[in-house]
């Protein structure tokens, strides 16, 4: 009986892949990592919130500002329509990610209809997730560039420092996620991902969804709350 | 199969049982699509609230956004990260630091005067 159980676990994992709780240690590790990331982003978010409204000079996030020395009027810096689109893109990337994981888990199941084949294509959904993640980064690059052109850099004021640090750290996480996705996609093209790889894809998916939930918090706290 | 594995006391046997259980309990594709629709609708409502000057001026604006954001956060964690279906150790590993992080943010906001409790007893 135990032999049956052992034979179903990838040989590389036997004796090394599971903790004494019976849980895969890599999955325990990624959850512990995500827990530590919660603390990192909590420190960045709290820094942003503490400095919010304490900038001596503009530009400001939600209201226009006139520079007293030059008379130049700076408009409110945040572009909510653009950020709403990037938020939607990131939410959809999470959907593509779960569909990719489901496709890998169900690789061996028969696919009768065209819909089954589309939903069951891990390559399609991994590619879509990476494209949507890259699109989000494109939105962020556009936003950062336009802010700098409008007079807000990381050195301009407290808002600029805390804003660029917070969203920059998040963007760096998204970039790491996109690289991870592209690596997994390359493996899928090279040898195909099946149920035995589900744990690896699951771990990547957990990281990706965490990046998504962090953005959910940032979108509300930084962009929407005035 | 489950009867076989339930008798195995080795970590690998328990792991297999857990793995199989998790596979059976994961949501279906249709659930994922429904969750995505709900998340999109909540985002639309959030942005809509932002563009209602009358609502922004009220005391309900910030709490409403925080509740909607928290709802999105919980939905993603429960359904997309499968925390609703996974082992409770994973839940503890995530919610423990998350609660600690929220306490830290709240404490810092009080410490730096961003939040205050006005009871009328203090002058």
C-alpha cells in the first residue's frame, strides 16, 4: 500500500520534497516567503500613508498645485483611467494564471471539444499571463515616464519618494514574475508540462496572485483614496 | 485508493493523500470565470465611487473603498490562491504575517498621527 503511494510521487521528491506534515516543502516555503513579503509591502504602504499629505511642494496626487516661484500650474498627477485599465489587466492575468494551472493539472484528461482544447492549453494561458503581466509593466512605464515629464520624480517631494518606492518595488516583483512565467513557458515548449509539474506551476501561480493582491491594496490606498 | 493511503504513515503517503484531496477540491473553470467577473465588477464600482463627488465628500467613501478592496483581496486569496481548499498550515503561514502587517500599519498610523481616537474624554 505504501509502495503504491510512494510510486505516485515524483522520484525526485521522495525523501526530500515533503515535510513531516506531509506537505510539499517547496509549497510551505513559498507560503512562508509570501508571508514575509506581506511584511515588506506593509512597511512600504505604511511609509506611503504616513507621508501622504505632508509634501511641502507639489505636484500632488489628487489636486493641482501652483509653483509660487515660477507660477507654473501642475495638474493632479494621478491618472485614474489609465491605472484602472492596468488594474483590470493584472486581474485578468490572475485569471489566465489559474487557467494555466488547471490546464497543467488536467493535461492527461481527454479534450473532446474545441473549448476543451483551448481551456486545456497550458502554453496559451502561460503566454497570456506573461503578455498581460508585460502589459501591466508597460502601463507602469508609461505612468512613470509621464510623471517625470509632468515634474514628479523620486527626488521631488515626499509623495514622489514614497510613491515611486512603493510602486517600483511592486513593478520589480511583476518583472520577476514575468521572467518566471517565460521560463516556465519555455519548459512547456521544450518538453511539455504535465501533472507531475503541477506543484512547480502552483508555486509560480501563488507568487503571481500575491503580486496581484498587493496591487489590489495599492490601487485603493494610493490611487483611489484622496 | 484513499483507504490505501490513509493507512500509510509515511510523510510521502500523507502527502499523496493531501495532493489527491486538493486536486479534487480545486474549483472548476466556470468558478474561475465567475470570480474574474466579480472582481471586475468590484473594480468598476470602486472607480465609479471615485468619480462621484457627492459620495467622495461623505464619511462613507474611504470605508466603502476599503471594504471593496478587502473583498477583492479575500476573493483572490480564497479562490485563485486556493487557500479555501488548501491545508490549514498554509492559511496560518499567510494570515499570521498578514494580521501582523495590518497591526503594524495601524499602529504606525496612530503613532504618526494619521489615525486618532476621539472619545471626548481627552483634551
